[in-house]
């Protein structure tokens, strides 16, 4: 073949370069499963034997790669949530109960393709263990409905009830402390005046509603006021002295919804130097948040830091959000509340987290967004890592040929141009046979950064019209 024909065989150099980018943009891993299929397979009601009792597990939703639901055993109901993996056609989920009850534990469930599941349950603070098999409820119209009386109604009345008049007021609340022989004891707190009132009254329960007439007395005062109140413990709403109220546990649950999971973002100092950071909120229990993050230690080194923090609800110019004040802990099981100084505090604003992290006595600004990454099996991560390493090597070889071509311009030897074109064709063919996910949610953060770096390199060359003309001639 003469030189002209050899050149013509590579006339598609511009298209080849474009194809390389297109191929990179539409790569998929065949072994993956999409979120819609995961939802269709596991959302619903599952039931089976649990020792001598019957258990029902209701998977309600999947949000940001976290499964949410609850289980019921007799009249006891416990919320569950956790992450999942997709391995060899099965969905394997680890679903934890809240942890604020001594009988709480961890479910590990394998959801199969035939609407059956097998699993284990292990108590957090004991040796109790169960194996079980589940079947999915097929008729949604017959879906199991939990008994609303799963808890003692007295327990549902005890606690804080906040004022609600278009928004929640966290400075004004009624707190029910105890009930004895229908006698109710508690206190109320009056808004910005921060006045505390002791309240006592006789209660009457009808159809999940407590009707109470309180004697309200200010601290250190003999003056009394009669206040009528209604508490619907089933719905978590009520009225106190003509003011609408709502149970704090329901409000808190709504405000904290979505906090558990993986977050990623940046740390920034006063000079606007930035560093990447990941943070994972593992559980919420007893008005506390537990999780871990990587603490930068300089020189590109990090250490894993476990933390536990108290939750405070903030009312700020009609904006209501949880604020977390966290301390470092050595307890990776999150069973003990830490006693170290505060290192981390942040506001949970639904779509983002904003706050600060103290590193070496320096306060750094923290801003994170929710990661939607789907946790991949270890073998998938290892496979993609090896493919990215190979791709980085081949892109480096191609970049060296591009740089040599740009440096020499019209004087570039034909052999260099030929090698560059052959390398492009090789990379395209290799990527077709060794796909890498285009969906960043199927990559680890490190893999995503490596892939982005590769794409940025190729985009720079693609934008170089001089290079395209040299390769096309």
C-alpha cells in the first residue's frame, strides 16, 4: 500500500477522536441493575416465620441508595433502614433497627428474583439470632396494615408537643412527663418569654384521643389557669388552649428524613484552599446522630474518624432545620456517646449539609451534597479499577503522541501520525470490549475522579483544531 492509501485508511481521524469520547460517554457494565428494577423487586410487604412468631417486613421506599421500611412482630413495630448490594442476580440488604431499644438488631436479607428472600437477624446488644425465609405479598390490595395500637397509648402521649401555626415553633411546647392513674404531669414553655409553667390534670381516653383539663401554674407562683387540651396519639396532633400542636417525634422524623447515607463535598479554609471530603451518617437514635468521615492529616494523608452528635432543632427566620454538634469517638459500634470536645457541627438543609470541621485547631468550612452512588460488590470495584489503570496508561501513550505532533507541527514524521491514529483505534476497540460505567453513581468517588480526569484530557485535545488538522492530513 502506498503512502497515500495508508493515509486514506486513517481519514476518519477526527471522527475516531469523537468516537472515543462518545464511546466513553455511553459505557455500561452488563452486570449492573437499574434502580427501577431494584424498586420493583423489593418494595412491598414480605412475610414469614420468625422463630415461633410471624414477621412482616414492609419495604416502603428506596431513596439515595438507602432502603427504608419497618418490621412488625406481633404488636411490636420497629423502623429499619440500610444499604444494599447487587451480587450475582440477588439484592443483599443490611437493614438496621433504630438501636434505642434493648431488643433492636440488624437484618441481613437476600432478596431473590423469584419473590422470595432469606435472611438473618442478630441482636445488637446480645446473642439472640434468627434465620428466616420471606415471601413477597403479591396482591397489593391485601397488603398488610400495621396495627396502630402497636405501642402503649400512654407512651405515645409522653414527650414534647410543639406549637404549629403555619410553621413549627420550637420555643413553645407542651411536655408530658408522666401519667399515673389518669393523672397527667408535665410543663409548658411560652415562646420568646421562655417562661416555664407546671401543668397537672386528669385525663380521659376516647378513640386514641386524650382529653385533659390542666391546671397551669407558673414557676414560683400561686396563680393558676385552667387549660383544655386534646392529644390525638394516633395522628400525633392536638390542641392546647386553642393552639394547634404536633408531636415532636413526628416533626423530627420529617426534618431528619434523608440525612442517613453518604455525603461528599469540600473543606475550605479562609484562604479558599479546598480539600475533598466524604461523610457517612450511619444512624439516628435518642436525639443523636452517629457516623464517620475521613479526617485530613496533611501530606495527602487521612484517618477515619467516628463521631456522635446531639441534634438540636433550629428556628431561624422562618427556616427550620436540624443542627448537629458532634464529637469524635473511638467506638465504631456507636453504642457509647462520645465525651471528647466538639469537632464537627453542621446544619442539615435537606439537599445539602453546611457547617465546620476542626482540624488541628483550625476551623474549616464544610459543604456537602448527598451522594447517590450505589455501593458495588468488591469484585466490581476491583475490575473497574484495573480497567481504569489500563485506560490511563493508554491515554498517556496517546497524549505523548499528540504532544509530539503538536510540537513538530507540519514537520511531524508520518510514523508518529500513524501511531497516534492506530492508538486511537486501539483505545476505542479496547473500551468496547472492556466497558466502564458511564453512570457516576456506579463508580466509587475515586473512580469517578479518575474517569473525569481522562475525559478532561481528551476534551482538551478534541478542542485543538490544529491537532485535528494535523491528524487529518
